[in-house]
C-alpha cells in the first residue's frame, strides 16, 4: 500500500464524538472505505488544533451539523489503542498507537448530511454497541448507556 506524502500523514491523536438524541438513540455512520464498518464521528487532529476544536470540526465535516461550543461535552477521557494494521500507512513510519479523546453531544434526531460516509442509522445503545467495529467506540457507548440511564 502506498504511503501518503509526509505532510498528509495523520497525527496519532484523534477524537471520538458520540452524537445522541434526547431519548438516548445514537447516530452511527458507515465508512466509505470499509462496508459494514459503523462508527461514531471520529478523526485525527490537524496542525495546531486542540481535541475540542477537532471534535467540532469533525462533526461539521462528517454530518453537516455545526455545534455551538456549549453543546459539545468533553468527557475529559482519553484512551490509547493500537492502530489497525490496515490503516497504519496513514501515519508516520513506526507509529502503531493512537490517543483518542472522547466527546459527546445531544442533537436533534434528523438525517445528517453525509460527506465521508455511505449511510447512517439511529440506534438504541444496546444495538449500537454491537454494530461498531472499534473497541473504544463500543466502550464509549457502554459508558454512555450507563450515564444516560442514571440521569
């Protein structure tokens, strides 16, 4: 697999943004490059960008939703995971792990404007956690479900 030019290589720091409605339904997006790979909004930080700024940008890019800063909840949580070998060519040589920062936002239950994905679905957390391919995305959904039920 070809490597991206040096300036296009991703930073191994990303955001995961769980979007949900007032009833706890979670929005999942299907990747264009991997059919059947469902996920929440996610993406790597760009140069001189904070995780909070990246989360707002990624939501806008992937769903067309412009979130006010006050609507984005920073979980003050990050996790380190091993990058799937399939995607390692997108990072500088030798990078095998990524640090992911978690965010969430309650949004209206409506169709997103897809730009980087082929499909979307609104799901109950118990179903959503079975659909996502990423273990960290699954962990976040599990934690969200516990928090939502407790509220």
